[in-house]
C-alpha cells in the first residue's frame, strides 16, 4: 500500500488518458514484476519514478513512458553472459557468480573434428570472418580436413579475450586417443584465432596461465581415458582451483564424462563438483549460456551453504 501523503501514479488515476499511455505504464510494471527486484521510489500525479538496480525512470508524457518501457525490456533481454559480466546487484560480487575455471573438451565439443581421424599435422590456415570481429584464421587444414571452432566456443573465447569475465580462466581436458592426435590438437590450438592475430593458445596458455601449460590433453600416462581419475585431479593440482568453482563442457558422445566428473570430483566440505554441460552436437552459443546459468545457480547454492 501507499502510506500517508503518497498518491497513486497519474496513469492509474486518469482513465481519460490515451490507450498508449495505459499500455506504456502497464508494460513497465509487467517488465519490472519479471525482474529480480524493484523499488517504488516515488509517486505523484505528474510523474512516476521506478528504480531497478538503481535506474529506470519515466515522466508524465506517454512517449517518455514508452521509451522507458523499451529500455527496461532491453535490459531484461540481456544474455546470460551479459548479466553475469555486467549485472551487478547489491551485496553480490559479479565474479562470485562466474566460474573461476572453465574446462573445455576439444574433439566434437570445442571444435568440429575428432583428432584421431586427422591424417596430418595442420599446416595450412583458412582465413575467414571471426564472428564479425574481423578476418583471421577461422580454420586449419589437416590433409583435406578443416578444423574449426564451434560458434559457442568462438563466442566464449572472444568474450573471455575481451576481459568480460573477471577472475575466470580457461583450460582444456581432452582424452585424445593417440600421441599423434594430441600433437594435432595442440598444433590446432596454436593456429586457430579468436580475434585477428590472437590465437586460442595466446589467450589460454599465454595470458591466463603466464606461459604455463596446465592443459590435460591425451590419455598417455599419467593421463587415461577417465577424466575424473586423471585429467581433473591434475587440473585441480596445477591450477589450485576447487572442483566446485569449475564449469566443464564435454560432448559425451564416447562416454558420460560430464556425469563421471560431477559424481567423482567433489569437494569434501561442500559435496559439490564442477557444474557440467553436455554438448553432443558441439558447443553452441546456447550451450555456453546454459553453462553460465548452471554455474551461477551452483554459486548461489554455495553462498547459501556458507
């Protein structure tokens, strides 16, 4: 209710106003009801001021209300990555809702080929559009096979290279079948670009880890085909990142690596492991966003358990 001295907003008190004004006001209220929180800051017969996360205002002209409604709607349509990277809320640090470490499987997840099927080390590059960010190495050739990043992988790596995910780092966990398949994978990482002139390896091994190779690629000892028993324990040891601060993507077409890691790589104090997302047809933008939401949900559970 409204307490003494406060009056209902003009758009509720004046039915003679145009239909457009009513629609604009209702649009604002509906949009804000769908948001996480909003505050009625002040009401008068000439102005309506609503704030969500500190900013959303509307004056008495119906055009201004409609403009505010459009702005509010646009904010609510932000992608998961935009919300997590930009959307600060009181008492919640952005980085607490982001994984400290994102772990990507390679074959049929991060990129579109299986390394054990590649006949040669990649020796030729294919130039193409990098998601509207300019021309760069969008593919590498292994014999007659082109190896390219999936769309979600490119989007994730570009946003990461841009510094949109504060405190987050990346590495790879791949059970490539043979030593040669491992070599093909590493060579591809050093050639494929996420931005013109900047390779995947530049961002991950160079920037994230200062030249240290924490990636676990292959299944030769001490690695194995079981990522929960070999890859992830080594990643945890080398990076110092807890399992429950990780986000893991895997195609899971050759076994349920996601389920295995989630079940067997848990922290003793929280009982939680990495948030995981299966990508049976490769990492798309949808799956990338799904992963960010999955980890944010886990982060909330971790915060409540403190």
